[in-house]
C-alpha cells in the first residue's frame, strides 16, 4: 500500500508540473500575442514560451518535453491563430526540438536555444514552401535566421 501511495503521489506531482509548465507557456504566448511586434515578415516572434520548453529540455525526459511543447503549440495555435499557424508552429517546433535534443550534447543553454530558434524558422519555411508549392520563400530565410539567432539568444539567456 505504501508503494501505491508513493506512486500516486509521484503521478500527482508530475501532473501538476506538466499543468504548471503548459500554463506558464500559454501565459507567455498570450503576452507575446498582445505585444504588437511587426517586422514586415510573417513568423518573427520573440518566442517567450520557448523559455518553458528550454526548462523542460534540461529538467525532464525528451518525451515529456515533447508533450509540453505540443500542448503549448496546440493551445496557442487554436486560440491565437488558425489551422495554418498551428501547422507552421508544429513543423517549426518539432524540428526545433529535435535539433535541440541533439545539440544539448555539444553546446550550452544559449547555443542550444539559438540552434532551436534557427531550426524553428527553417522548419516553418520548409512547411510553407511545401504547402504553397513554391521555393521562393527561401528568400525570407536570411531574415528569419537572424531573428532565430536573436530570439534564441534572448531565450537562452
């Protein structure tokens, strides 16, 4: 019985941590949604909610980090965007998380965050180019890479 209580306590703590991290990520997404930043190119954001993903990346299992990232993307995408934004966010976020998991072995937090920001933008451009059936979107990539470096550095710090 003691083991069952201990196990239930662990599950409750883990569930509460998941809920807290997803909630904080949602609040960061909402704050970002309220800040009217327009650089003239779609897709440039601060990425405040990635602070939560970075925390999870270093404190939790990769599968748990993935669940938190997906929950954040789905909730934010449905509330602040639409189906296309959700798709772009998922493509960028999944590629970003994959790259960060690999880079975590070689770089510190800021380097991992920067590589994640860059990968996120690459994932979004590839997704958009595929959906729109045009390779001309590649011209946006240099600007998006710079924004990925800037936002990745800010999130990592």
